[in-house]
């Protein structure tokens, strides 16, 4: 088959296949929803992570929006993982056919997204298809087109002229797999946030950020600088200019992706630090509350030993002791608990102050205090 015909055929098949898989009812979306639903509060955790990260393609205004963005991340992982794996296998085996198949993943996705963006621009987001069915996703259309510039332009030139070039095969595998480490922590998103998960995600984010810097800057820029003149000399100025333009556009995308990656890394760092900080902040008041409760219990236990210590109690702790002491005195006067209750409910009998109660408790009891009123008058 002619290379141009194979390019059109492979790109069309990839575009149709990944368009079907990117719809909300696709098997990948159903599998992700099933996995998230296995964890208690999984959807809420996905929404919390999306709002904390803030780097998704769709604004997380609800759990459904967050779940859609989360499913799209799994779709990107599957798409780029398949393409990078096949391209790497073509480099290891030296197979141009495998390289064409692996490269078609990125070319087909570029065709799919370009047609979807054009459809959304023509008919509006209301009639657009996922993932460009919202204004937030359409706002990222220039960024997405920059992302696909290398695949659509440079990938087409590589498909036609450079399928047997080992450097191009390795570069394709590295560029397709550059962002894969970012998505290795997706299974942890539905879990309940913890210090351990936050530290693992921070470590993965640091490694992924370093890998992207190496693949898209350290490795890509020198190789692109050498490839553009070589393509121009070997295959004509048109192919060289197309490749050079795609290299420049993709470099602009790399700078934007680097800034977004730094933002995601900063969010992961804050997530790794915030649980510990919150725990430290919470430990102070909690420790103070425990100390206050222990101190109150010590005062309460000491009040039964020494009634004068009731003066050190707070008003809430001293009032029950005073009322009980007053009722005990009324019980002696009235001869029973019924009289105590009646006298306690009588408006003219307010409970004495804590100071008087403490002093009465320390005053030695006299036989005259326990004599009825009639006997007192008779004795006098």
C-alpha cells in the first residue's frame, strides 16, 4: 500500500475509534465509574482532587464534571500508553510498520480533535461532542491544537519519509510516553486523602516533571535542530518547512505544558503539606482542651475532699455542688426529700453563694443547729 494511502487509512481508523471511546457511554468511562464507585465517597474525593488541582480540561463544578475529567485522564493514559508502547517496540525491533501503527495513534487523535473543534466552532458548544461540549473545554482549544501540531504536521512527514529512522522512532516513543508518569497515580484519586497518599503523589509528580523536562527539552530540542535541515536536504524544502513549523509550534506547547506541570506540582506539594499542618494546628486546641478537662476533674475530685477547693471551680462546676449541699441542708430541716424538693422550688429560698456554702461546710456542727424550732424556744 502506498504510504499516503496508509496514512489516510490509519489516521481515519484511529480518529473514529478514539472518538467512540471518548464519549460518556464508552466502556472505558463505565469501567472508571465502576472503579470509583467501589470506594466510599469516591466521587466526592475525585471532585475534591479536581478542585484542588485545577489543571483539568473541564471545570469541576460538580461531581459529574469531575468524573468526566477523571475518565478522560484514563482515556489519555490508554491512548498514549498504546502509542508509546508500539513506537518503542518498533525502535527495539527496527520495524517501520510498527512505527507507522504507533504514530497513527497521535495523528488520528489530532484529526479527531481538529474536526471536533471545528464542529464546535461552527455549531456552538450546545451541539458539540465530548470532550468539547462545554465552554471551558473550548477555551483550551488553542492549547490542544498546539499539542497536536507535531503529530499532524511533523507526524505526517515522519510517516511519509522517516519511518525507518531510529532517532525518529525513539523520539516518537519518548514524546508519546512523556506524560504517562503523571497518570500513574490515577487509581489513588478515589481513596480518602492521607499523608501517605499525598507524599506518594508528590514523589510521582516530581519524577514525572523531571521526565517531561528531559524528553521535551533536553532530548527533543537538539534532535529537532538536527532533523529539520536533514529533512529539507533529503526530501525537499516543503517537507523541511512543515517539519520545522511543527517543531516550533510544539516547543511553544512544551513551554505552556511546563507551566501547567509546575502548577500541578505546586498543588501536589500543598496537598502533601496541608494534612500535617492541619494536624499540627488541631493538636494545640485539642491538647489545651484535654488539659482544661483534666484540671477541672482534679478540682472536682478535690472538692469532695476539701470543700474550700470549690472556690476554685468555675461557675458551671460550682453550681451543682452548691445546690446539692443546699438540698442536703433542707433535707435535715424538713425531714425528707419531699420537703427538700418543695423548699428548693420555693421562690423565697434562693441557693446560697459558693463562698457561704464552703464556709458552712467547714463550720463545726452544733446540736442546737439540728434541734427543731419548738425545742429551741423551750430551751431558751
